[in-house]
């Protein structure tokens, strides 16, 4: 059975990978804008929200999800 801690770790991992991917796209210059584009801002915002949700899930501990 999956616990809230395991689910939280998975959510945190995916959020961090997503944010790193978005920043990598910016660094490599694959976007159309010269700065940080609006979709990149939305993506980083969603990734940070996912990170916070994952932290709450990890904090809730070993109860079933």
C-alpha cells in the first residue's frame, strides 16, 4: 500500500524535475522570448505548488494515501 510519505516523495521528485526541465529550456534558448516566457512562469509556479503539496504529504507520514 502506498503511504502519504511515498506519494509526497514522488510528487516532490516530479516537481523538481519539471522545474529543472523548464529552466534548462530557458538556459538552452529553446523558447521564443528573449526572457523568461509566460508559460515558463506558469510551469515554475505549478512546480513550486506541487513541491509544497509534496512537502505536506511527507509531513503527514506513514498513513495510507
